C-alpha cells in the first residue's frame, strides 16, 4: 500500500493500522509511508534516502540509533504534539 491513510484523521489512521496489523499477522505486508507514526507496529523498517537503504530495524532499534529515522520521527511527532496541545486549549 502506498500512503493508505493520507486522507484520514489521526484517530481513523490509528484504527486502520491496528486492523491492518491484526489482518497481516503471520504474513508479510509492505507499505510505503512518509508518516513515520505508521511504522511503529512494523517488525522491520527500511529507511531510504536518495533511493538507498540507509537504516534498517524495528522502530525501537532505529530510535535508539538516533540516526535519520529517529530525527525525522521526532520532527513529525512534534507536529502531532503541537496539534494535540492546540486542540486541548480550544476544547
């Protein structure tokens, strides 16, 4: 799948990935995403830069390495955290 949740809000996105994870259990699934939040449930992540695999591992392993994946994940997470804080203020 290529960007399967691009048009979904964060709640629907999370639910979709939970269902997807359950559906492919004991199987291999491949999807492409620029939203790294969607990779957390993956057993194996291939992180590409300029068409080459530069990092490989699970979410936890890649975060521990502190490389490009971790930097991009942290950058993207800030957007979601900021959005959540704004929603709480205006709620």
